[in-house]
């Protein structure tokens, strides 16, 4: 870039109530440090909320903003049009879907504005119809509900994804990686290296890095055969594969696979598989409004009564009770609780 004629890119952070402060700060700091490395204000930012009022982050702190969505829409046809709009949200993104925000984001897209979603910001973008047939990612805890709601989005478990001018990241420290990638697009890898030096980071991770810990760290096992079998189970939760077929895939007998699981986990492979499916079901119940029968089917249970019995045996509550309990914990409005109670 020509330093004699520096350009400045305008960034808008759209703050959704309950937004994840770690991801927001990681992205913001990347832009701030880029300005320091470049020696001029390469990026200028402002904060936007739905109504122009302050927004409460997930940590309880309140952030003052400079604009509302309404003024943001007016800026699109002025010199204050942003180059980048970043949606910042948290675990309750679905509770804050707004038609006017969706319309604004679609307008931004039509004006050629780069769009990004931090943490569950992908849910807001998808709700506006901006991730249809697009590669994207979202925090792994929100993945089950997201996949069920937005089946036309191509979701990965990478820490961030880039599809044209649409960026999404899984949250946490990945906000820095995604933003550094965006800055590298504008200013080159030398500037990104300078940013890493400033913030004492050894490297910027790429889109091929997966979100979750390696299976060996999550389960404590280093057995390659078991690792392969569990990954196959996780890939087929809605249509569970037969244990015999899994055994054939690793050239072992079913009895040998049974012994491996009992030695490592103290249970049969079938019970371990069911535990994975019930864990998936629990996330769908807590994080989505899917009917219980649809949750059962999505987790490979043909009979709703069998699903309810297995769920109660594992979690000590029926699926309906767990949904009501999680709604109470989140402080859902009364009308939502009545709806849950009738589910």
C-alpha cells in the first residue's frame, strides 16, 4: 500500500445484548494494533446498537454506542458508509433477532460492505439470509441448533471461515485470528506479523484449525482405533451406525471393540454411542425451540417414549422439564415459559 496516500477503512461493530466481550476485545485490539503498526489510522470504528442505547455485554459491563440501526441505514448512502460490519453476539443471539437489523445487514451486503460475525454472530447473519450456501462457522456449543435451523449454510468446526466478503468466527481468541486475516487482506502479511509481535502472539491460526480439543485430550485416550471409532460415532448421531459396521471399519470383531470400550471407558460401545446422542439432544433442548419429537429424531431415536426414558435416566429430568429449567435459568419471559410448559 502507498504510504503517501494512506486509506482509512471504517468498521462498524453491531453490539447485540449479551455479546461476548472476549471476542469483541480480541477483534478490536487487532484493528487498534494495526493502526499502531501502520503508523496512521488505517481503521476507524464506531459502535452500533439496535436502538442507539447502551448495550450490556455478557460480563455485565455496559457499552455506550454512537449510532442506532436506523442511523446506520442512513449512513449507507453517505460518506460514513462502513467498509466492514461486524456482528457481535453471545449465547442468546436467537433472542435478539430484529427485522430492522436483518434489513440493514442485507442492505450492507448490496452496497458491497464486508460482513463478519463474531461468536454466534453467524446466527444473526444466517437469520438475515446472508449465509445461504455460504461456508461459515459458529461456536461448537451453538452448532447443533444452528445446523437444524439453517440447513443451507455450510458449517464447519474451524475457528473461522471466509467465503467471499463474509467472515465468521467461533468466538473467544478466534476473533483475533479472523480479524488479523482480514487485516492481512488489506495490508499484507508483514503488517500481520507486526501485530503479532505487539500483542505477543506467536502466529495467526488459519481456517483449517479446529475449534474443539483433539479427541485424545477430551477423552484422555491415545488409542488411534478408539479415536477413529468415536469420531465416526460423532459424525453419525442422527442415523446411528451399527456397532458391527464400526468394527468392520477398523478390521476388528465386535467382541474386540466391546473390550476396547470397556477397558477405556467402563461401558459398552453402544452405551457410549447413546451418551453422545443424548448429549447432542441436551444441547438442542437447551439452545433451540425445536419440538421434543424433532429433537428425538435428530438424535437417532425413532420412538419419542424411548428417547424420553433414556434422557430421564441420564439427566434426572424429562426433556420438557430440562427445557423449562434452562429457560428459567436464562430468565426467559413469562410467555416463553408458558409455551415451554405446553411443549
